[in-house]
C-alpha cells in the first residue's frame, strides 16, 4: 500500500501537464496566489516608480536590487 500525504492531495502539475490539469490546479490555489501580479505590467499603482525607464524598474529588470529596508 502506497503512503499518502497528510491531505491526500494531488501533486502540483508540471509544465508538461495538459492545460486543463494546470487550470484545475490554479482553481484550487488560494485567491492571493491566483491574483498575484506575475509581471511588472500587471501591477496597479506605483507607476511613478515602476513605469519604463524609472530607477526601480531598471534595477528590477537588471536583477540589481540592493537592500530596500
């Protein structure tokens, strides 16, 4: 008998999984995970620091972020 995880959940679909399987996995994800912006263009607000050519945007795109605390 195979061991099951605590919640008997299916493993996360991988890149090879059919599109329907990936979409089903997304429907089960928490709302915050589904609504999270995946690109800088998806961010609402803060355009004064995130629009093209601005310092923070250039730093993010160049992967040169220093401590912001």
